[in-house]
C-alpha cells in the first residue's frame, strides 16, 4: 500500500497536469484545427487488399490517422486529419468509393488518434463478405426518429442501444433498454434473446454511434421475422449534429482520445450533460478508465481522488490482486484490447508508474 504522503503527492501532480490540459484546451479552442470524421460506405470491392495498399501512401500524405477497414462489402472509417486537408481526403474517397458519402464531422484542437490503422478486415465484427446492405431495417432521419419517439403513446416502440454497456451508461436515448453487450460477437445471442421475448410486429427502433452496427443488427432481426425494424440513420453522431436533440440524455462515448464528448461533439457545448458517477464514491464525474489491471479490462468512471486511491483500477480486488495484477502502462494503453485511451487516463498511468 502506498503511503498517504505519496498519495497526496500524486494527487497534486495529477491536479497540476489536469489543470494544464484544461488550460491547453481553453487556449486553443478557437482554432479547432483538426476534423474528426466518421463514415461508412457499402460498395462492392473486388480487390480490398490491393486497395488498402493503394490508399496507404495517399492517406499518409494528407496526415490521416485513425481506423479504416476495407473489405469486399465497402469501407468503415473513424479518422482525424488537419481540417485544411479535408477536401483532399474527400476527393480520394470519391475516386475509390463514391462521391456520395455521408461524412459526419466533429472538430478538435488536437489529433485524436496516434496512428493510422488501415487494413483489409471486416467493417464491424460479424459483418462478413456475404452481408447484403439491401436487407436492412428502415433508415429514420433524426427528425423522423424524434417524431416517432414523441408520438408514441400506447404501443411504445422497443428502443435498442446497439453499443457496449459502458457507452450506454455515459449517454443514451431516453427509454432505451440497458445494454449488456460486452463484445459485438454476442450479437447473435442478443438477436436470439429478442426473438424469444418480443412480439414480431412490435415496432423496433435501434441506434448506435455511427449507424453501421445497426445495419448489421437490423438485418439480423429482419432475418428472424421482425416486421417493423427501424434504425437511426447516421447514428448518434448525425443526430447530435442537428439542433433538436431533446430525446438524448448524457454524453457520447467515442473510441478515440477524446473518449467522452457532448452529443453535438462540441467541446464545452451547453449540451454537455454528465450522468455517470464515480464507481468508488458515487460522485458525479465524466472521466473514464480502462482498469489498470490488464487482466480485468473493465471500463469505468472514476473521480481523480479515487483513481489515485485505487491506482486506476476498477476495484480494491483489481488493485491488490497479487497473482493477476499486470499493471497497464501508458504504452499498453494502445494495445488492441484497451479502450480507455483518454489523455487524462494516460497521464494518470504515467503518474502512477
Ligand atoms: Zn470517487
Ligand atoms: Zn478491474
């Protein structure tokens, strides 16, 4: 166990650094010099491996970082690049995919990814080469989505959140079912569960972060005989970019270094709404961590005081487990399984090691 003195020291150093981050955010907020862009496009690609290698140098040239997955079905992408190079990026994807891509854009004052991961792999887990984008649920625009939710009196639709449980905890549509999914490999089990418990003609409305997971999941429910399957077009990101977001509560979890943003993606937006609490003490807090015990990998919210006290672990057990404890360090933060990549979290790990 660490001495109280040492803990105090850590808290001070940490507070100082947190202060530095907020100062930096404050000072450069006007610039918003990076664009964080999310999109996917279904298009038959005959030689995905070759296309990956063709695109790689072009993307490096315009400083694109983030995740881009390409396979025979199309492309799925969450990227960040200097805002001035957005037109070059759009031209590139127009040449190789389509002029008609629905780009969803947030702005940031720093690069939110640390490298480019461009590969020939499934666009999302479970979406294989046989996926047919014609057989998915009905797309609702954000205003149709709001209207359907607002108008429902009796016969309430079933609102499904097609994300992980920790994403749901940070923010969600009112009336959505609590999500228990830990990985998207559990999609089939989840679809079975709905098949066995929900009437086939009940209206189903589903949403996810950028829309692509719903393409897959809505198809699975239609296959199982559900008749009225709807999905939020462009996901929560697109919904957040239009003015009327009254059916949303909380913030939005994003898989990049920002980690949690207001639903409209604007730093310090009046739409920012914290609904998560520190796992240890219950104080309202927005900072999230991947448990520092790599054997655990839980994602949780914690206040600075408790994060130091439990050495960035999700529980007393994780922080003191002699047999299983392999402490995550700031380099390991970027390992494949790691989710909590926030700058705040990395800083914490550096302070603790
Ligand atoms: Zn706490
Ligand atoms: Zn843990």
